[in-house]
C-alpha cells in the first residue's frame, strides 16, 4: 500500500494496546528494564533465557517477518548474560545471542539483520556441544552497527565507532573509527573532539521523543477518514 490511510483514532487505540502488551507481557520477561520501553509489533519480539537486562528508553523495531531475538544460553558450566544500555535502538531482524556475556553501552544503534554473539556454539573438534568456544563481547557507548553486520566472540568495539553494513567483526575495534569488510578493517577515522548528537538528545527536551512522535502522527493521520481506510483495505487501487 503506497499511502497510510489509517485514521488517527485507530493509531491511538493500537498504540494503547501495544503499550498495555509491553507493560504486562514484554517487560516482565526482562530480568530488569528501565522506563520508556517502546516496541513496534511487540508480539514479534523473541526473548529467551535468563539474565537479559536493559536500560531506559530502549526502542525495539520488530516486524512480523523480521522478529528481534534476544537470547541467553544456560549450561552446567555457563550462563549467558545480556546488558543493553540507555537510549538504544534495535532494528528488525537483529539477533543477540549470549553464552557468556554481551554488554552494549548507551546510545547504541543496531541496524536491521545484524548478528551479535559471544560464542561459536560448536567447537572445531568437539561439535556435539558448546564448550570453551565463548568469549565476552563489549560494545561501548554510541556505537552504530550497520545492516547485516556480524560481531563475533571476544570482540570489543570502542566508543563512537561505526561498523559498516555487511561487515564481519572478529577483532577489536578502537574508538572513533569506521570499520568495514570481511574481516572488518579501519576505513575512516572520526574526529574524537567533534561535538556529537546522540539518541539521548531525543529525550532531553521539554517534550520527549514519544510526545513528538504522537504530534507527528496526529499531523499525518488526522484528516484520514475511517471509510476511506476500510476501502483501501478491501479494494486497494493505484492511488492507495
């Protein structure tokens, strides 16, 4: 459908129901979660395992065909752990899987279909179970991981750095650089002293991000009629 004919009242109802689902179904599945959690299509969020923690204003953009997966693995000798900082954004299709420990700093952005894991999940010689093939992953504040990037076990990514789309990161990344390729290498250096705007800025004003989004949607949808919306669902045309 080329245009959004959804009436504003339906948007408000859907937002209220999604918020209710997040508070009563999604939030209790985290071991700890800060305020301001926002999940688009929350039924497409897949949480599995213990020790999954997140900070304030975590935004998860799920879709029905590309769910977000956060999972930890437990065994006799190991327990996975995931910690996500404040003001982070995670996009459709992202998978974060831990057998040991994955920490993600504040203001991080993870683009669609990225994969982060602290384990190979099978040994080179003993492939019957995960054993001695895990190492912690640490992602510092304000890191941007691009679409379909892969971050492997034992990797540390420094503050403000960017992982280009499709990259495979198997070695540490220093702060304030852009890396790309397979395996990822430094392709650009960022100015460490240059002023940056991070996602935290979206929530620092008199009106926060949620209020601004609601005002924007009111502007875009206020004139949509219920009848035309129903018609666009039943009999779409070239104008829809």
